[in-house]
């Protein structure tokens, strides 16, 4: 008697609502019909070819816009319902192709962060435009996420910023540059910019604002070549006396540290969710292959060592999804989002994706090392996620700092 259960796409999650099921079905079909067929071709392109006018990227982004998952559309839903819909859909997109799923996600970030700031005018302004999130700088990587300096070394200094804004009357003037790791930068039309503020000759954190990237004084670097998530365009942005109306301001220095906290709490959850989709894809590929590949006179799924490996891959995927959804539920309903929870989800899910992709490649054996199979790409993509949205080591330090209860000291 067989006790095999063919679990739904979301594994051991509770039953989905009718709306959630519809969204999952649509997103999964998009992943199957659009993202996966484009995956290998896009991975083999140079970074420049990927953003060229004849690239399949543009048709994919146009089709993705038709999924109805824009920030403006999602604002009509209650917070918890909105968060679940986005996570369910994005897991399917990442299951299909991690880099392209990242492009779809990052294009929404200016609108998402405008909504987080309560600036509905900027939500409307960003709607329908490709976006990016500019926070890291050439000399400031993951420490850009530590706006209050809570994890700075006692004997160190974060030093001078590479990008600074100043407010003059009804204008914000931006100078400097953002790093080559700004996702979506070289194709984006608007940027959610986070940078230092200059006042009375001194700079300090900070301001967040929406910058139109066709404004005079904006220029962009070359698309970045990298080993993983090649379907996620990244590059530098330069600002030379770029003027933006004061109405584009999302938050000023008085609320900047808290806004960075809330931004990262939101962003880390979505990166964690993408990692779950990637890990699930790796597990499913290995699970299918183990039934097809024969060694020792039988399908390798019959070998206990393979069953053992697959089981640990399975449990890790389920645990990572459960944590990501649990944190998202808490943050969507709590007065203040728990950044330590979002960081825990991001670190757990990305580490899971890397471990599961590595184990999946091992099940494929030598075939896993070739480009005829998807495993070597999934491993490269998973490796990139350990650094994306803040490297896991710095995030763990930030998360640990949030566990200190000053009332107990």
C-alpha cells in the first residue's frame, strides 16, 4: 500500500481561499509558459544583451504587468490578504526563474515603499513604471541598512557617503552615485532613493525620495556581469545636481532610521519568499530525476541514501516557507513590523535554497554540472541570494542587535 501524497504547490500550507488559488494558478501558469522557457536563454546572454531592445526581457515584463499584482491594485486589499497574495504569486514566479522574478519584484519597489511611507501621490506616480531601489553605495554595502549605526564597530566609522541630497526650498538636489548592485537600475524609470542629507555643511542619515531617472543629471553605468541571478539586471546610477520636487519626498531625517527598518522588514520577507520558490524548484527537479535515473539496477529513488537526502531537502523547504509566511502574517498585522523576524526568514530561506540546490545537484551527479540540466544554474542563483538584500552575516548582526532588551540592562 502506497502512502504517497501529492501535495499542492504550497506544500503543507492551509487551504487557499478562492482568490489565493486563482492567483496561484495564474502565476504558476505564467512561470511554466513564460519564465521557464526563457530561463536558459537569458542565463546565457551577456548583461548588455539582456537589456537590449531585442531581448525577451521586455515582452516578459509586459506580460508580467498583466498579472494584476501592481502595488496600486494591491492597495485595495486588507494588509494580511495583500501580503498572502503577493507571497503566493511571487513564490511561483521564483519557482519559474529567480532572476526574472526579482525583476518583477524590484520594478514594484518604488510604489511599494511609497505606500509604506503613506505617500499615495507617489504610489500613483510610480504605477506602471519600471522601478529600482537605490540604497547601497560603492563604499557602503550592507551597512547602508544600518541607518541608526547600531552594529557599527566601536572603534570604526562608516565614513563619508557616496550619495547626498540637500533640500532647497521646494526642491531636493541629489549628487553622487549608487553602487553597481542596484537591482533593475539600468532599465528602471523611477528610483526609490535612500541617501544621506546635507545640512549646514554636514551630512547625516538621511532621506528617502522618488527620483525619475529621465531627469537631467541622471546617468547609468553598464549592466553588471555576475555568476547568479543573471535575469536580474543590476548597475550603477549617477546623480549630478539632479533636481526633484519636494513632493517626491517619502521621509525626512526625523523618521529615516525607522523607515529603513520598515523597508528592510518588508524587503527581506520578499527575498526570503523568492528563495523558497528557488529551493522548491531545486527539490522538485531532484525528486523527479530520482524517479527517472536508474543506477544499481533500479531507480535511484529506491536507494535509501537518496531518500534520506530528499527528505531533508523537503523538510527544509517546508520550514523555510512556514517561517516566511509566519513572519509576513505577523508583520502585516502588528503595530510595528519585527525586523528580526524578517531577517530570520531571509537568512533561513536563502541558506535553505543554497543547501537544497547543492544537494539537488548531487542527486543529478555529473549531469548536474552540465548546462543541459537546470541544477548548476539554480546553484549559482541560490549562492547569489546569500548576499542579495544585505549579506546574511551583517543581517544576522542587525537581527541580533534587535534582541537586546534595554529594560533588562
